[in-house]
């Protein structure tokens, strides 16, 4: 098996394990807290640290570091000094950022959740202050994650987020007992401990690449200036994208209690195929696209891009179909325990089905944005994100009055199609020639149709099985039917990964 194929499968497996822990985390939280005002407060409290993680850590910083570090390695420009300079400045900037976030929480949290009652708002403010150091630990971890990705060592970087999930599970199962007045504070403490664990897991793996930290503030490494130029538009694009979630949460805070929680639970399942498939494909291709761009190998760049685009479609289309068809029983199996009621299952399922409309375009957005970053054209994702947010906000305001929380989910999905379309337009030359992609799409559509037929046939058969067993069997049957049809249609041969570069 070629190196790239192995890396994609390895990342997908590692990410799947992490996402399984994430589902167990969410099931545990659902049983303990349900879709309640207290969990709504936690989601709002986590919004700003999570947003900053996207802007300053796992989003803009990591996406900008990988191509520049890869270029420095290939051109022998002291790549270790580059990473040390980045870490040195982050160790100064993050404490200042944390103290600012903690001090200003009483001022910005009320804006984020203007519909909360005073008690829920107070809980959200205190949890925000507890969670804010999260950004410092995850920010440092993201540098080591980018280092590992640039060296094409994906396993540890993909498994490290498990520690965050473990911390949250500990918070929901044990740590809440330390806070008898407000048990939800245990989740905040668990999230903070999970971030520390994520950093500790990545440190030994980073050392195995040969990297050794040495403080370096001045003079700045030559790549630092380029990093800043790349990060500014990349961070702006992610900030614009985060406005989608901010607007959704703000509008949902004015709906019935538990509306934000329903969005959150549905979003977890929406993100499952994106994390396992789209992120794995884009992350495995990213350093290779960066290397092809540095070596000016346009033919290989286009070949990698087209293959990643078709592979994402082949895996995300059946996942989308399965979530739409099986949303209620899957949510019931995972979450309908303890404080999570049947009415919560029905509402969350309706939200998930509308979110699922956007799985495919958001999956392509991961690859398209990484392609832009590999080409060091970080302004293009900013333009696409701005267009998507404009569509999302307009549709939010148009649909929330008539459709409530379901309207917010549909607006998010349609915004994803807008973002993917704008990026695809900018990168249209990378799709050429189109014939192979069109042929792959026909095979993928036919295999998905076979999967749908198999699921409907199974549901028509009356069998004395429990609902949980039926759900699990339906998932396995759908996957098997799709895989068999794809094999018979020659899809696997068509999606064969191109020969990897020798330097990999």
C-alpha cells in the first residue's frame, strides 16, 4: 500500500477512535445534563475559547505553519529555529490573552447569550473564566501537531484530542461531584484538564522528530514574517466563519430552553464524518500539496487535489445519506438516557437531518482551504467565508421565525454550499481534466442508491429485534452494501492514490 493511502487510513482510524470517545463523551453528558439550560450555559462558555483555538491554534496557526515549515525543510532554512521562535512568542502572548479573557468575561458573555436569564448567565460567565486557560494549552499543542503533520507523522496528532474527550468524560462522571451547587462546573474543569493532557501526549512525539526547543525571541526567523502574512487572512476567514456559530447560539438563546443543546448534539454527529473522512484526507494531502507547490510540480499537485476531491465525495455521500435515513434511531441509541428525553431525540433528529445537507460541501471546504494554504493564497478562504457568513446570517433571520432551531440548521448547511462553490470557482483550474471526476461521481451515486435500497428493504422486513440492534445492523448493512456496490462498479480502482513522491 502506498504511503499516502496508508496515511489517510491511519488518520481516519485514529480520528475515528477519537470521535468514538467524543460520542461516548456526548452520551455521558446527555445522560447527566440532558438538553437543559445548564448545558446551554456550558456551550456558550466554551464558545470563545473554542473560537480562539480555531483562530490562533488548530486553525490559522497550524494551517500556516505546515507549508512554511515544509518549505524551510526542503530549502534547509533552520526549520527547528522557526518552530522555536514561534513557541517562544506564544509562551509570552498566551498568558496575556488568558488574563484578558478572564477579566473581560462579564462584559462579552452577556452579548453572546442575551436571551439567558440572570442565573444561567452568571453560570456561563463563571465557566468561561474557568475554561479560558484552555486556549493556552491547546495553542501550544497545535504547534507540535503542525510539526508532526509536516513530518507526515499523523497518528499521535490525530489521537491527542482523545485526551480532551477523556477530560470531559471525567467531568461528567466524577468531577461534577466537587460542585454540588452547580454540577455543570465539573465539565469546565474536565475540559481544562483534557487540554493539558492533549499537550502532554504530543510532546514526546515531537521530540522523536529531532526537534529540541531553544528560546528564540530576536532576531526573528525569516519565516516569522511570512507566517504573520499568512495567518492574518487565515484568522480573519476563521473569525468570519465563527460568526455563524455566534449568530446561531445568540438566536437560539431566545428560543425554548435546550435549543442550543439540540444544535450542539446534532452538530456532534454532523461533524463525525467530517472529522473521520474530510479532515483525514485533507490533512494527509496538505504536506504533500505544500511540497508539490514548493517543487513547482503542477501535474502532481492537480493529481493529488482531484483524487482527494473524489475520495471525499465517495466517503461523505453515503455517510450523509445514512445520517438522514437513520437520524432518530441513532440519536435515541446514543443520547436518550437519563435526563435526555424522547422529545429531545425528536428535536435533535430534525436538526441533524438539516445539518446533514451540508456535510458534503463542508467536507470539500476542508480540502479546498488546505489547497489554498498549500499555494500560500490565504486570502481566498477569507473571501469564501465572508460570502458564506452573509448567506448564513440572512437565512438565519429569514428562517428562525418560522422554523425555529431547524431553520438555523438549514441556514448553516446552505452556507456550506456557498463557501464550497466560491472556493471551487477560485481553484477551478485544479479540477482539470473533469472527465475522471464525472465518472467517479456516477459510480458513487450508483453505489449510494444501492445502499438506500438495502436499508429500505431491511426496514420493510419485520424482525423481532430490539431498536438498538436494528440501528447497529442497519449501519453495518448500509456500509456493506455500499462497499460491495463500489467494488463491483470499479470505484476502488478509480480512486487509487497516485504514486507518492519519493521524498515522502
